[in-house]
């Protein structure tokens, strides 16, 4: 039970934050909303002719990658998927991981040549230096590699948890 009007139990199921909005003359409007703690990035419909690399997300706050899953309706010959964190400006999404400005999020790229219609779960990187943590403004990109011939209906999802 709250003691004051603008108080909610810390991190409970009913936690809300107060946001004041409205500009100009008059009183601001108060809005109570549930804070975001998880974000799901969904990329769908990729096929053999898809871009080999592209941007998928820019972090609005400090966060951490906590999962990567993929699925496809028709397998590729030997294609792979890697998710990378890019921390610098003027870096293309296809830039190879270098451990500093471009950091691989998976310990090894996901194989896209497995069994069709079966979820593939990525093994997250355990490299030194918190590779899965993104600062506000960091970007995520996907990189496809290998022989993508035959790949149809590939989708993947990246799960993000807010940490700041």
C-alpha cells in the first residue's frame, strides 16, 4: 500500500512512473505508465537475396542482450547469422567484429543450415569486458555470412533487458 499519492512499490507488479507532459501555457498533464524493462527486436522475412548486413536497433538506455533466437522455413546451404554491437559512429553494419567498436554478441554465429521450422538458439558471448552490455546510443546490427542459397522465410529475435 502506498503512503503517498506518487509512490508505488519498488519494482513490483504495480510499479509505475510519473511523467509530466505538455508544453506552453497551462498545467502539465501527469501520466502514470509502467516502465520498459524488456525489448524484443524482431526481424522477419529474410531470404537468400536479403541484405548481408543491416542495422536493427539503437539503444535508448543502458541494456544487455539476453537472448538470440532464429527460425527459417527453408534452410541455407551453409549460411550463418551473427549479431554485433557497434559503439562508434561512421562504422558500417557489415564491419567485422574487432572486440572494441564492433563486438560479436554470439560466441559463434548461428547456423542457418539446420532443420527447417525448428528454433535455433544462439550461445551468447562470454568474452571478457561485458560484450553483451550496451550503453545508450550503441547500435545492434545483423550479419549474414556463408552460402545463403535456398534460405527462405528466416526470422530472428533479439531480447534486450534494460539495466539503466
